């Protein structure tokens, strides 16, 4: 049903953990392909992407989304931790015809963490991502989708 773009800025360990969390969704058919956008000078992700069958782009969100094979793209930062049941909830949401969604990640624990915004990923049509241009990022995509994005999780 959808492609996934992982925005990886530094840690290969974070990207690997997120890829592992996506495996059940790939087995179920929710995730069809994976593109990793290396957006920072961090760990080299070539070997990780090759082993996972993911395309690697050393560039931004729009460039990565251009390689997506599906019309709907789930964009997630590599540090996002997906909560239990995310796959079922997102699948149900997409089945209803929703084309823009905010996928809430697990919130950090602790008093100070409660003051931080909850991490998230976004589902958006590939053409919405392309419209952002080379300078587009996750925050810009969220602003572009505005109130059209349904909250999941």
C-alpha cells in the first residue's frame, strides 16, 4: 500500500532499529518499498541499506520520495519508535481512503520529556512531498498537509 522514506541524519543503529520495526508491515503487505535519505554526515548507511533491500539517497526528502514506488509515502525520522499496534491502526486508516495521516511515535518518558512534542511520521501523497522542493523536510510537509492529516495512534 505504501512506500516508506526514512530520514536518517546520523545513527545507523537508529535506522536499523526502525527498519526492524517495519519488517512485520512489509510481510503483511502494508509496506512495499523502502528508501533511506541520508540527510546528515552521520554513519555510512550503504551496507545497512544493501542488506535491507532499501534504496539509499544522499539528499533530502523530495529526492528520496521521487524513488518511492507507491503513491502514498510514510515519512519517518530514523529515531522514531513506532508504538504497538501502529501497523493495524494505520492500515485501518488507509483502508478508509485517508491519504494524509500523522503517525504518532512512542513518547519519551519522564517529566522533561512531557514538555517535548511527541515524535511523529507522516503519510502523504508522493506529489505533495515533491511539491516541497529540495528544501522540504518533515516539518514543512506537516505544515503543507495542515488539517487534512488524520491522527493515527
